[in-house]
């Protein structure tokens, strides 16, 4: 068999099967996916040797680069997860992940979209799995917010034009580059120490926490939220009028103080979390 | 000799890379144009697109892609091509280029530039797809010669013959990557000068220059270093045949400070002058 008798499509399917095989290139050549298309013993009929490399070694260059490229791409999107897991475990995770979720896009930017869910169900050894899942969710949110649509934020001047009596009916629309996450661990604190390149990092522990991830002047930030602040922000960004959201916020056993409510709202506006204010019809 | 579409010689440029965003916006570096990796700007509304818009206000730009997969037996990705056209229109790109390669099949993308067997059947296959892509893009497609590490036993023609015929028969432009010629020449034991001399000069719209990594048994096209003198010499030889053509220096790994990349790109000037001196002498 030579490639002149092998249709182009079959040649490409064979070469891809070898390149993306999770084991060595030799294992890839002899694995069933590739062997169905070209018997392992016939590689030399398809690929010429060079002065220095055998055919399988030449294919092996692409095989090796594929793995490095996947690790680099996911390492760029998940630097804190990579930092926590260490190189060896992270590489194992990537190898398994791209086998289950290979890139089907023209861009590598969305390669890691399924990684948080994959971490939960992967059979490989992951230390502090719940923590890693949270860390991955948080880093995915960061990359999605990084690429989110740019929408202008509500300014202080615009806020000041709202008549006091209208605030009760005010519906605040969040900017497009915004996400709110509830985590079960201290993953946000870990991410912070990695982003700040600190030497000390917190140990994983269970801790309910809420985080707002948002973009301001094209940089991505995250803001820790108390439970009450998270619930209020959740109501507001879901389109609940301010008056109703505030009434719900104080209808709890230990309601937040009025000055806390005022401070949260001021901070959220100044951080650019809202893009517009609309008004619900008067009842 | 001008290329047949009249695409301008944009001068000496560099690739737009995120690590240099701040420096480019604040320093307005002394380069004449930027090449933009298309895929990095197609699905983002964030800083990359903001920076690209600012750069396109100040400098000419061309788009350079890695995922068109013009040689694949999968159907062309029409959604991708339409987004690419929209981006090209948005930044008034002078041209849109990609590689003579395939990147995946069965819906998968390996994100590598995988080589083609150089056969008549491959030529017809790529020719049809270049025409389809050009129609969607509403502009001639420009294709770059890839660096490669594998040669197929079935190839019935050389890469340079394939490329020259493809350019004529599909009516596309060529982005001649001189470093890739050097890399493939070492890996496949051919004379790089033969390759350079066989490329139809009026099809060459752009040059690429870059550094590579020599592994002893083979060379990898890493874009991680200064170009070696042999690559510069090949560039001089090519320039002598084509005359002024837009030239771009690529640096994608271990990227140094902006001024280092700019200085490396500016070395092209000396080789252009040397080529022009030889051409003038020959004309006398």
C-alpha cells in the first residue's frame, strides 16, 4: 500500500488517529483507530524516512507537539489549577480531557469549556476534587468574562439622574462581561494568591463563598461577596426591581445593616457591574 | 516586480502579540504594519479586539490564520470563513492568508499545520477549496508554504512545484515563509535555493521570517529566536526575484521585549538593499 492508492481522506484520518493517540506514537500507530485505516507494519510505505529519522519518528514529531500544544492551551486558561495540581497530574488530566473533549473549533480559546465538569467525573487521581472543580469553574468564568462582549457601564452621573422616587422600580441590567458563582471551597482565595504570584497559598478547605467575576477597562477582576450581598446581587442581576430586591434582603433573621446595603450598591456601580437602569411600570 | 493583484508592499512589520499590547499602544513602534492571528480575534469582545481596533487605526494590517484547513477532506467551515471576512472588513485588512495544510478531519482540530501529499488529486482538491474560500472572503486567498517534518511516499511532485501550480490554477497569492523553506529543506534534504527559484515571483504577496530550533536530527519551526544567517541569505535571494514585497518577522515563543522583535525585523532592510544592489548591477 502507498499513499497514491490511499484516498486523501483516509490518509488524513490515519495520520490524525496516530497524532492524537494518548500513548506513545508507536502505540498510536498500532492502536485500533489507526490500524483499521493502515496496518502498523505499512507506515514505511506511506511516509518516507529522512536522513536521520524513521517514518514513525517523523510522525512522532507531530504527536509530541500535539500534546504540548494541548497542555499549553489549557495551562494558559487554567494557571491556578495547573499550579495546584503540579505538572505531572495536570498533564495526565489534559491527556484524558482532550481524549474526551477534543478541540472541534477553529480557536483554542474554548478548548477548556468542559474541564470543570470533566474534573468531577474523571476516574484519575485528583487531590481535593471539589476544590479543583471550584478552581476550574472560577478560571473558566475568568476566561469567559475576558472574552465577553464589551458593554459600557452605568456611570455615577447616570445614576445621579435617577429621581429618588424612581429607585424602587429600578431594574439594573448587568454588563455582558459579568458572572456570579457560588463555590463550596476557598478556591477564590487560592486563585488570588496565584494571580498575585505569592509564595504562600491557602490549603484547600470547605467554605461556602460567592464571587462576582467582571471586567473593567478590559481587565478581569473578582469580588468576594457575603451571602447577603450575593443574594441581593443575584436578585438585581436577574431583573428584580431594586425595591423588591431590598425588601427581600432585609426579610431575613439577621438582615444587613442599611449602610452595608448602601456600600455594596455604591461599590457595584463604581466597579462597573451594571450597564443600564430601566424602570418597572408603577403598580 | 509587483504582485498581480497590486497588493502593496507594506514594508517591514511584526506580528501583533498580546504580550506587546501595552508597549504597542504606548510606544507606537517603528514598524510599518502588523500581521494579526485571525483566530485570536474572532470570538472576543475583550481587550484583544479593542487593541486590534486601535492598531488598525494607526497601522496597515493583514490577517493570518491557522485554522482554515484548506487541505482537509472535511467541508470548509463556512461560519469561520464568514467571521473571517467580517473581521477583515472591520480592520480593513490588506489581505487574508493561511497555510497550505490541513489541521484536522472528522470535525476535529489538532491545531497543527499538517502536510499534504503532493499529488494531482491533492492539487485538484485544494484548488477547488481555494476558489470556494476566496468567494466567501470576497478577496483572493494568500497561502503560505508550511514547514514540515513528514514527506509522503505518494507525492509525485515537489512542494515548490505543487505551490507554483496551485497559485496559477487556483489563482491565489503566496506568502513565502523563507524560514519554512529552510526548515523543510533540512528535514527533507533538498536545496532551499531550488525552492526559492521556482516560486512565481508575481504571486508573492508577503514574506515571513522567523527563528527555529535545531534538534540535530531535524529542525522545528518554533518562531522562538533570531533568524539564522542562512535564512536571511535566502530572503535576499527571493527579494532579488520578487522586488519589494511586504515582509514580516514572526516571534511566538519566548517572546522578547518589543524593541528586540522590531530590531530583528528591521534587519530585513539590509538584505533588501543588498538584493537591490545585485539587481541593479545585473541590469547595468
